[in-house]
C-alpha cells in the first residue's frame, strides 16, 4: 500500500526533487598538516632526548689507562685505547690477543682527518645509502665498525662491558664525522656535511638506545630511516587519498536539483 508519510520504519525519507546535503569538503578533511607537524616535532624531540641519553659519561682523555667505567677485560682496555687514541703508542698494542681468531680479521691503523691514528675494520662500511659518500665518511665508519666488533668480541668471549663502552664508541663516531667535515669542506658545504653527520649519529644513537647500549645486532639500516620515511609519507598519502575521493565524486556526479 502506497503512503506519502515522510517517515517509514523510523527512517527519514528524502523529499522528491530536493538534493542531498553534504558537509562542506573542508570539514571532512583531516588536519593533515597539523598531524604531520606534530609527528615531526615528536620525532625531533625524541632525537634530542636520544642524543642526550647517548652522551658519554666519562671524558675520552680519561680512557687511555685503566677504564673501569667501560667494564673488565681486554675488550674494555681496547675500547678505551681506541676512543682516547693516546699519542706515542701503537694502536695495535691494544688489540686483544685472540681478537683475530674470534672475529676472523685483524684491524688496520688509519689516520683520521684530524691526524689521530685509530684502528679500523678493513672491509667495514657505512650502513646507509651511499656508503658515506660524497663526504668521505668511509674511514669513520670502518673505525666505528671495529669498535662495535670489540663489543661483539666481548660478548662472544664472556667479557663484561658496560653501556658506557658503546656510548664512548658512538661519541667517537660523532666527533670523527664532524672532524671530517671541518677538514674537507669549507663555507656552506660544511653545513650540508654536518647535517648528514648528524643524521648518521642520530641513526646510531637510536639503535644503541633500542639495544640498551649492549651487544650490537647486525642490521642493514637503522630503524630511524623507517621512521623518517613514515613521517614524510603520511601527508603525501593523505593528499593522495583526498584526490582519489574527489575524482570519484566527480566521476559519479550528483543528481541535479
């Protein structure tokens, strides 16, 4: 039976000839820019806190001799000598006697940009796109790789190191990166080099914090890269979604009044 009642089964009916009203397009859009700004601010604050937490507690100059703050055993002494790099001493003297047998290679001396001689892993590399180029960070990364292998050596041989050992190695990494920038870049180029150096240090600091400054795990890329990509991709994905919605609305169209 036909009926002209405006309500049927408790549901409102659309009056004939009257178009459906919809909320303004701007009201339906999420505040993408605000969300992206908040994500970037949170990420920046997190990086600052990570950098502060990762700062070494002991001056590097105090590590040339016995360094109980780093732990016990030959690995602790090797980390201290690597970071302090005392002049007038061969860096090879600090290598643990069975390091080569455990880690399957022997470190080699390298001269850094500021003239300091450290030990490096011969086949080490920067775990980042580009491998440290074009700023010449390859030596810095090889030295840091050897330092991390000292942590792995200590873990494999039952020696106990503290979180300060990894903090000191990360602090050395940061100083060597910026020393490379100062030695090889001038003017505005230094700013770009220092920015990349900070990104490298941030990735290392994040991994060290995530692993509780203990034995480093083997990972191809820092997790920080994934967080940065996610933060940058969020506004782009939201914009793409809005464009697809608008295109779908235009394609189907609305009934004329």
